[in-house]
């Protein structure tokens, strides 16, 4: 019995229809919605994992963390109580709010994600021929890229220590790595991280990250998005050090970044993983083009700071 995945996110945007079209292009599957003020999306393996709602400014409203059993909700409730943090206990979920980021966090009893086992992509290398007599699968694929699951969310917080304590000591996440003086990578699954909290002058959603099959689909997905609108490009292609994953970042019409990723580190035994404190560029990437200034400090940050008092 344990926490087992980042199940879903709720994101507020001021331009609902335009942003919804972006995530359809991104490869998420639109779901029917009775409420005209929201749009819901599913991944190939994770089910419904994104809900967009109308808000005056863009913001991360809520995340849901999957748990196996009601006992896991009780453990999280006890952890939050020790921190003096209020939580509402329901039959199938626990609801609280992380005070520094103003994000509602639901811990809900949900099924574990089931991802089909597929043969690894055959890549040839020196002295290692995995693919003979045929072209690489990545150049033969013609189907649109469909993200497999929501992997992680990165949120700006005005007090990273408070946010870190909430997730680690309250909800029950594990620490994977830290970026010196900047943030903490935390996990609620075997993925290297499911939440990254970053120091920021205002609470905001930095990006959501979506798993695809391999580096070819990272590139194919980004190429298809940029063919429709080159201004969607933010940063990529590259490989991170924390998490080791390949990445490519794009920007939705509301100003949120979204990431295609593959080849994330997997921590199946907590005792065998040693968190590092990463310094300088190593905290951002191992190789790839340098990140643009707008990745580190989004262009609308001042606007978000001005509108931080708005409700919703």
C-alpha cells in the first residue's frame, strides 16, 4: 500500500478554447464535457489526466496523487496534522492546500496505471546491432505522437522549504534530488520525480511533463507542433541530469510550458537511490542548447505577480 502516481492536474487558463486546441495538437485525447467552462483530456495509458478551467490568470489549481488504499489517506492526514496543516478527509480522498504555492492537493484512492510492455526500440551502436536490414522505426512512423501518461508537474513557490515540507513530511513523497538554493525534485511513484518545487517570486505553473515512447517521439512530437506554429518552441532537444530524461519544451497559448519526455530514471528501491544536490548547469541539463532566459524566468512573470491577488 502506497502512493503510486501523479494522477491528474487542474490548470486554470484565461483563453480556454485556444489552449484546449493546443493540447489536442499536443496529442492528448479530448473528452466530452457538460460544463462549457472546462475541457478535459486523457493520455493513452493514464486516463483523464488534464482538466482546463477558466481563470483570470494562468495558474495550477490542483493536483491529484494516486494512492492504493484508504490507509494511505490516513497516513497522509496524520503527516499533515503533525505539521499543523488542515485537511478534509472523505471516503476516497484527502484534500488539503499547500500554502506557499496555493495549490490544492488531493490524495485519492485510484487504480495503478497499467502500461503495456512493448519491445524496446532497436538502436544500433558500435559493436551492437539491434536493427539489421531495415530502417530505424523513428523515421518510419507516421502516426501522431500520443503521450502515454502525465509524468510530473513543476510549480513555482514563494517558499520552497514550506512546499517541500508539505509534500515530503505531510503527503509522503520521497526526495530524489535538490538544485542548490533553488528547488527539490520529489516523487510519489517509481519515476525520478512527479513534483518539482522551485523558488519563485510568485506561485505559478512552470510546466507539465508528458511521457512518450522514446527520443524519436520526443522529436517527432515537437516537430509536428512546431510545423503548425514555430512560436511554440521553448527549449530542446536535450537531456536532463536530474531524472536523466530526454526533453523538448513547448509553450501553450496561456503561457504554460509543456514537455515531451522519455527515458526517465526509475527508482524501484528507495534504499538504492542517493539524492544529490546539483549545482549550476547540472541542475538544468546534461547536454543540449542552453536554456533561454524565458525558460528560467517566464515572460509573463511580472504580469502574474501583479495578478496574484485575483481570485479563482
